[in-house]
């Protein structure tokens, strides 16, 4: 499984990248998942930090899984 990263600035996460603008959200699960190089570049341009997202595979046994 490939690694995913999010960019955080204060208590906001990057939601969408529309050069040269960034839409932000306060909800972590709505954050835009980026590869490391893109996340690092975005963080440097807005003064934020890069955080690695831990992804895990969830086996669905016919039940609705909300995370």
C-alpha cells in the first residue's frame, strides 16, 4: 500500500490545491492525500507541516464501516 501525506497549517488541513490557491478544511478525513514530494512542496509554500497518514486495510464482512 502506498504512503499518503497531508499538509496541516495550524488546525487546518489542505483540502484542495488550485494553483496558486489552497482550500482548507478543519476536518482531517476531508484532507487531500498527497505523495511526499507534493506534500513537502505545498507545506513549504504555505508554511505548514507534512504529516504521514497511517492507512490500514479493513475487511468488510457485509457491514457498513465508518471511520
